[in-house]
């Protein structure tokens, strides 16, 4: 019975039902939920702790261990934040993974997954006119991660989790928002709506195309803005060298 509980908890971790740092219910509640004795549960938790999948905290209960961590180290995050070109590399990587993830979500999403994705989009729409970049970043990450979870592919979920954390922390998102032209935020919301609707109706090629179009729009827009800034800076330095000042 203890081995069965271990396997069940491992499956929940693998598929993202239980996440890093999440506190497990009390021993009594968890035993009732899993329909096992408290002694069996203790044996299972001990085995999970030996596997470094859960950890007990003095006076604080039992938690899922930080087994995923971050695919990107803090020094690398800081390096990315100082170099605008890194944003394009980041978005290119997302494009490769997320277009496929959207297609898988359209194919595999359960009614519960679709409900979560719709709720995440509705939250984005509700916050659209508030002009709060930090809130937008958090909601954007939540929406995209809900799509990753709907793939039901643990490798996809774990790979994208830390990638979306960079959005949530505003490492790149706020920088991009600075360059948005008038109406740009409206276009982004429409793109998210198209992705959501394609997944809801199970349109696999439509979901892939909508996600690819969304991320390509961001790449192209930021690339254009970056080139414009670089040309301006080059012209400024040339003018200063010749004695001109603006």
C-alpha cells in the first residue's frame, strides 16, 4: 500500500498536480484523501523523502521538494536583462516550443484544462485597461503556462515552467511593453483570444498557427524597435563627432 501511495504522489508531481514548494495537506486529510491508514501514509512519505521528492520542515509540515529549479541561472538572468538582443533569443526559443505546445493542448486538453485556459484569458481581458505592466506580465505567464499544462507532457511542462518565470519576474516583459505602439496591447489581447479559441474547439493546426503568429509578432516588433534604436544611436554618435548636437 505504501508503494502504491508513493507511485500515486510521483504521478501527481510528474504531471504538475503537485508543484515545487507546495505544502501537502495534514496527515489525517491526506490519508483520508488517498484512502489509506496514517501508518501507510507515513511509510510512503518517508520513502518519498528518501527520494528527495518531499521534505519535512520543523513545525511546518511536509512540502514538495524543489526538484525542478530553474533552467536559467541567476547570473544568466542578470546577463540577459542587460542585453536587449537576448530577448530575441529568448522569444525564438519560446516560438520553437510553444507552437507545438499549443497544438498538443488543442489535441489533448480536457474540459478542465480548457476551463482553466479560458479563465486565464478572461483574467487578462479583465485587466487589459488597467495599464499595469507587472500584473500583465503575471497574467501572461499564467495563460501560457496553462497551455503548457494542457499538453499533459511532463517534459514540456517542466521545460517551460522556468521559461515563463522570466515573464512573471518582468525580466523581459516590461522591456517589451516600453516599445508597444498605440494599439499594440489590443493586438496582443486579440492574439491571445485566437489561441484560446483554437484550443477550446480542438483546432490543432489553428492553435499552432495562432501561437506562432503571436510570438512572431512580438519578435518582429521588438526586432524593428531594436534596429531603430541602434540606428538612432549610431547617427547620434556620428553627429557628435562632427560637432552637431540635438
